[in-house]
C-alpha cells in the first residue's frame, strides 16, 4: 500500500494536537505500508531537510519520503487563514498532481484536502480521506470572535467534508455531528486519536505522590481551551493541599499554588512534569480527542475534562470526572472531589484504559477498515 499523507505541520517543527497526531500516525503506518509520502509545512521558519525530520522521528527507511513547504503568508484581514489554507492546498496539488496515480489513497489533515476536492471531477484521484479532528467550527460558540471564526470556517470545512470520499471521526459526539451535517454513515471512518507506545509508564511505577494533589494543564491561553475559567475556579479554592502547573505559551500571573513553566517542546521534559502530577485538566469548550489527555493517561494520570468531542471515549467515573463545558461550578466540584480522593485507583484505571489507544494498533485497524470500505465500494 502506498499513501500520500498531507499535513499542516508535524511535530516537533510545529506544535499542536493535530501536528502530534500526524507524527504519531505516520510513524505507526511505516511498518504497515510499502511507501509513505508526507507533505508538511512550517510557519515563518526554515523548512527542515528530509534527513532532519527522519532524525527527529528516528526513522531511516527508504519507504518514507518527506517534502516540506512554507505555509503561505497573506494579509491580516478577516479570513486570511482560510485564504492561506486554500493556497497551501493548491501548492500541494500542483506538487503531486502528476504522481497521484502512484498512491492507493490520500490522507488529508485539516483543510489540506480543499483543492483536491475542487478539482476531483477534472482529475483521476485516488480515494481522498479528510480528517478535520475536533470540528470546532460546528460546535457551540462563545463570544463574538469565536462565532465569527466559526462562520468563516464552516464553508471550507463543509467543502472538504462533503467532497471527500471518506471522513474520519475521532468518535464520541463527533460522529453524530458529522451525520447531522449530512455526511452519509458509509463515508465515516471511526479512527480515534492515540499515543505512541513510548509514552507508556510501567504499571508498577504508578504511585500516589504526597498529601498535595498535583494538577497540570497543558495548552495555549486561548478562550477555547478554557484556561481563564480554570484559573478563576482554581484561585477561588482556599485549600492549601492543591497545586496547579501550567505548560504552554501562557503569560505568568502572581497566583498562589500556580506554577507557570512556559512552553515545553521536549518530550522527556513534558513526561517529567506529568510524572510529578496526579490529574490532568482539560476544560476546553470544544475538542476532538485531546492529545494532552491521551499522553497524560499514558503516564498514569487521572483526568478532569469537559464533556466535548470524543473526550467521553477516554474519561469515565473509573479514571476521572467529566463536566459540562463552561460550567465553573461543576469544574470546581470535580477539583474538590479529586483533592479528597485516594487517586491511585483512578491513575491505574487511566493507564489500563490507554492500552486501547496505542497508535500501532489504531493504524492497523484503520487500514483494515479502509481496505474493507474501498473493496466494498468497488
């Protein structure tokens, strides 16, 4: 099997959940395919050479071909990201259009499928699969800015979804959302997010820490990530037996029991923080299947998360707490409950549950499902 994999960035060169997903899925696909071509982009930085990517990924196979692009820069007027995304998708098509017959299918992250959809009636394309991950533009909005972003993003998102041969759902509420948008069930491929097995902590290393309950948040200071809500809740809890550590490009604030570490890109450094924590917090207003939750569970952390996207596939009463997005009272109660619990069973349950979300297994399942769908259609 030969695959063309289109991305809007890959870690560690571009940081983000979708970029981490691209890296992990590509690495998991490598032992299963005959050839994998990966197209990726960077933003305002030098394009890494193929050998640099392979070195970072610890892969030296001739089956892997990597091509880098500079994401187009445009004006600063509303909709500039959409215009640049369309331009980037066209760049990808122009680069590969003469070679598309060599591939068994195209896997497209985000809006990279846009131009391929536009020209599919004029060209003979292999099956096109789009993964828009959290589908945030179709989830509940909050505030004028978020509403405007959703309005602008919906048309290009619908074009990518409707025009693709198959659409990936991470599961949970996202499958229902796709069906409600008019995507036929037979076009939907359930393919959860996951983690690389290298993240897994040995089960016998999971232990309670100390009398202080250690919480961790990983993400950017964006309204959709719910950090401002979290800080409001956390700073109004008087208990001295809780501590919050924040990883991400977040401005430091003089808050009691809150530590700001800034952005951390090195995997080992992130693991060190997770291993010093009890519970990961994910208070987002919209999500797909959060990578930070998956990675935290792989290190044996309990979870407090908003019930959005496919988060309920990861979190239940055995390993954490779910609350309604934006409901600060429920978030506060979950934090208080967690701070009085013996968390060892919750932590062990997370580590046990993550066994179902290892990328090596997920990639194999995905290829099997896709092959069955394509064979059934032909």
